[in-house]
């Protein structure tokens, strides 16, 4: 027991989506199908990149890592979300809740860094084509991918350790479908001032700085494309990065809307819908965007299918 009749809690009640009794089965089926397609399509991209010789370029190497990040991201969020939909809410222990946030935040950070690496790859390919193969060799691409995963998980550990030491007090109700940073801090009866400052400071190197870097690289890319004399050349150069632009706009657009733009006046339901965009919709559409906009992936898939 704490002062002011506050009781230490060891589990949270996640409400998930409320008032869905009339279409619970429909919603559960929709998200289950989306989950299966997301895992299958991202796994297919990893298999195609690993086994197809024409997809052994750095761009597809990083795409395979992005697909792996989407798989981890989806498996952390969606299965428990399906449980909450079916049970119209559910219990999670504090330990499980903190663990879910750890893997969720690590996947978000890793994906931000991988998108940054992919923009650097496109920058080299378009702005410095003569030196591209020399600079982006196997050693560099391995280092960039491994550092993205390592930094994504290590930066998150720096915030997870102090969160795991917090004491949580009632009420233990979280009006969301997963454990995010804000609900965890809100339900703590410990002093969270320094943790909130730390969370803000750590978001810069894994979200804001990469986003600024991506914008800078694409400014250089667009200026280079505009200097290409032929229309065919400009179209070909732009097509090599159009898929990445689409994914970056979708991913960062939803993250900025939720975590950067002030959320006062937003209902919990609006925040849930916005969270669905990057936790469910974006991993679902990423492989579709790359497959539809990339001829080589489509050809590799047709060869593999016919084989």
C-alpha cells in the first residue's frame, strides 16, 4: 500500500475497442486476414530477396530487413489485439505490458533507421551513380543494417530500464489496444519527470534526426533528377525511389500525427484509429507498395511461382 490510499497494481485491463458487440466477429476476421497477409507477404519478400539473383542489390537487401522489421512489429501488436477484440478487453500483467512496449518501441526505432538507410542508398544510386557500387559494398550494407537493429533495440533499453523500475497504481484501466509510453507513464505513482524528458531526448536520434536526414537526401535526389535531360531518364530515376517515398510519407505521417502534434481534443477512438494506421495498415501495405511499384520484384515472384 502507498499513501493516499493508492494500491500497487500488478496487471492492467486493456479495453481495446469498446462497443463492438454487433460487429465483433467481422472486425476480428478482418484483422486476422490482414495479419496473415502481412506476415505472408513480408516473408515472401524476404524469401525472394534471399533466393533471387536479380534481387541481390543493396536496395532489396535493405527492403528484406524492412520486411523483417514489419514482421516483428506486427507479431508484437496484432495477436494480443485480436485477443482483446474477441474478449472485448483483456488483462495483461505489468511485466508483459512493459515487454510489449519494449519490442514495439524497438521495432519502431529500427524501422525509422532502416528507412533512413534506404534513403541514403537511393541518394548514392541517383546522385553518385559512378561511385555507388564502390561505396555501397557488402561490408557497408551489412554494417548499416546491423547498426539499425542494434541502435533500435539499445536506445529503447535506455528507456525501458527506468520504466521497469516504476511503481504503478490504480486505476489499472488502459483505454487502448496495446501498451504505449504515455499510458504506462500515466499510471505510474512514481516520479516520471526524468523518464519523460529521457523519452523525448531519445526520440530525436531515432525519429526526428532520421526524418530530417531523409528530407535532406530527397531534396538532393529531386534536384539531381531535374537535371537529367531526358524525360525517360527522369521517370526511371524517380521510379527507383517512389516506393520508398510512399512508405516514408505513410509511416512518418502517422507517427508525427500521434506523437508530435498535440493530441488535446482528440478522443481515445481517434488515437486508436491513428495507431491502427502504423501498427496494422502500414506493415500490410508496405510489401504491396513495393511489389506494385517495382517490376523486378514482380518478375522474381512470377519466376518463383511458375517454378
